[in-house]
């Protein structure tokens, strides 16, 4: 049976805001490697944990959690050029730790919000759009930081620019985003009812489909090619995104011999 759709609505605006937030935070994340190279470039005259965000987002909503992440990264990037004069490389490490801790909320809060905004039959398409943000952010962030580091202000302009991006996106997120359809001030009543009805139907279907796990079911999971491919893909992502990407970023950003 063909599922009835509502068409374009506020939930699409919500997905766009989430994607932009991903892009902004990953620009900040990807900028640090290039900025550190620029800071330590002797050829230029330069002056010297994952938080349980999923639980927090379910209790207080994903909007304030992600807003806090944007604001925290904005303040850290904006203050870092001044703080580095006091604490040198130790301050840079501390600021990077703070950025990492505050960005740890990004994916858990996003998972929570996607589950509250998208009917089951729309999640595959729009989740892909939202989670393309990290890759887009890195692709924008690294060349942008390279260009900024070559200006008269040097590496300081990288952090001031990233800080401005964070605050602009925080304003967009505060005005246009909401934790749930019921909290959004712009959503129409028909679209709100469409989302809530679809989510309730999906929850009922999931509860009916549940069955006790037994040896035959577990054995089938263990022999499933789909499960094996999913685990393999996850490990490849972890290796490339968490380990290999760090080395790749270093190789890409390292100055070529002249």
C-alpha cells in the first residue's frame, strides 16, 4: 500500500537546519589541524568524553543541546587567539578538548531529533541529507582555513571566522529549529498531525513485530550477510573517520618541501 505523504513542510526546514549545524560544527572540527600548522609555521611572524547527550536530548530536547554546542564552539574559537598568548600550546590543547566534548552531543542529539521529526518511511532519505553535513563541513573547512591562514592576519583569522560561523548558525538554529513538531511555532496543524500520526503508527507496528529472541533467531543473525556487511561498513567508517582520517588530514595539510 502506498503511504500518504504530506509534501514539503516545516520538517524539511528542520532537516536543513540540522544539516547546516553539522556543516558548521565540522568546519570548526576540521579547521584545527590547518590552524595548528599555520600557528607553528616558522616562516611567518606569529605571536606566541562523550557526554550522555542522548539522555539529555530526550529529557530537555535536542534544540538546546545543539544550541549549546554551537555557542560553546563559537566562544572557544573567538577567545583562543587571545588566550594563546597566556598559555601557549597548553591553551590550544585545552580549547580543542572543550570543542571535542561539546561536539560529542551532536550525533546523539541528532538521532533523537530525527526520531521525533520524521515518519519511518521518510527517515532513510532525509537522514542521509542531514548526515552529509560532516563531509561537506570538512570539504569546506580545510581549504577555507588554508586561504585564511595565508592572509595578513594569519591563523587568527581562522578562529575569528569559525567563531562568526558558529554564532550565525546558532541564531539560525534558535529561530528556525525545534526539538519536536509540537514545539515549532511555524508548523501547520495538518503537518503536525501527519507527523504525530505516522510516528504513533510506527511505534505500534514495532511493538507488534517484537518477538522473543531464541537460539534460532540469534543464529540467523550470525549467519546473515546483511548483518556482516553492516558490521564491516561500520568498522571501515570508524577506521577511516576516527583513525585514518587524522593521518590523511596531516598528510594533506603538511607543507610540501620547497
